[in-house]
């Protein structure tokens, strides 16, 4: 006679309640597969008392009699075998979920496009990317690559180097995920966060007449008319200088030599007798070596903020959040808890 196996009930919408433990469902499936709770305990690597306690807990949770117990051992009831059939589907679905998640972890690193103004691209971005790579390497060494809960790999980064104006345009056009600018002017449609405070310095060559002055100072008028070379329009460095001069009652001449990089400006200063206004970040080593000399200009405030920008209303991707955390000095997000499936443990008596 063919044994009748109850069918799964039709889908309904029962009141929300605590879900059955996946580990206990594994125990039920193993008991059905191996014929007894003791055999299931051996297969799962847990003790007989722990398995028995776990089965009683599952019965209380479901409100069903899953096991018939006698002096000869514990066997599943007809209800228990039917429930094990449904539980097997849940366990197999969980296995597929874990396999799919593992495949995502082993996929190529996510790609992200950054846009940064020249000073940030040359002097700050390389430090951030090196820190990000070192953190990912350390985390992978400490853990098991590809294991559940393992940290994400360092993202594959493309860095576009543009002036601050173009950086903002790229972010607004969705051609860059994050932007880093030196400009004090923000385009509408962007959000920002300050990364650091910076200061522009007036620099000349050691052979320049201003360098021979006892206090190494110059007036605002001398700066404007003293052979100044500047960055192109749209540069954050130029914008800061222009606004500072206006605040001091002066302005840049209409026609000044402009160059497109920090290196070219420094070359013009060192070998052409020019005067330049550059970020402290870019000239710190030159000042220490004595190849450039700082000139103080009283009444000229050349301080500024370096900022990270992103498109308003856009949710940053995980790689973008990783880079933002490093760039802003925010603590890295905590490692997610391990999703490794736990074996049934002894259940407390209720």
C-alpha cells in the first residue's frame, strides 16, 4: 500500500512570526535522510543530546509532532517526513543563495571612475588609492579569500585629471562617480564634503630679487605686476587667487601667461624668473630642498578647502563609498558578520 504523504498547504498570508532556524531545518532534513536523530547528529558533527534538544525546539516552534520516541530510538512521524520534504527545499534554496553570493565575490573587481583636479590628482589621490589597495590586501591575508564575509576587493579605479570646473561637469553628466575639486564655487546639482584645508603660497626661485629681501615679503600690487604666471581658467587654484585679489582690492591683469600643469608653473619659476601661486601640497618638497622660496604677501588670504563632490540625489555605489571613506578619513565600515551556516547547538529548555 502506498503511504500517503501530505501535500504542502496552499500559499496563504499567515500572521508574521519568527522564522524557523535554518540549522534546525537542516537537522530535520538530515534525520529524514539518515533515518534517526542519532545518525543525523553524527552526520552533522553534533552531539546526540544537542540534536535531540534541537528537534524538540523545532517541534515547539512549529506546533507539530515531528518525532515519535521510544526505547528503540526516535523516528520521524508521517508529519515529520512531510515537513522534512518542505524543509529540504528551504535548505537547498539557501545553498543556491550562498553559491550565488560566492560567485559575486569572485567576480572581477567593480570599476569606478573618479575625476580630480590637478593638485588632488597628483598629491592626494595616489595616497588614497594606495591605502585602499593595502587595506584590501591586509584584509584578504587575514581572512580567507572568497569566503563568506570576506572584505570586497579594492575597486578598479580610472582617474580623470581635469580642472575643477570640468570635474564638476563630468560628475553632473554621470561621466564620473565622484569628483574632487579645489574650487570654492559649486555647480548647482552637486553635493559636497570638505576633505582638507589647503593654502596657496606665493613662490619664486632662490635667485629672484624678492628672495633676497630680509623678510621675504611682497605687496599685492607687486604680485600682480611682478611676472606672475597662472593656471588656465576653470582651475581651482586660479579661482582662489582671483577671489583673494578681489577681496584685497586688486585683480589679475587681462593678459597673463597661463600654463596647464603644476610642473610647468614650477619650471617657469625656477628657470624663467616668474612668480607663481601654488598649493602648499605641491611645493612642500621644493621649499624643503631650497629650490623654491616662499614669499609672504600681507593682506592676501589664500586659504581654501579641498572638496569631494557627487551628484545630488545619487546613491553612491559600494566602491564609491570605499573611496569616499578613505578620502574623508572616515572609519571604514565594519566587516559584515560571517554568514557561514551554523550547526545545530543544544537548545535551552523551555
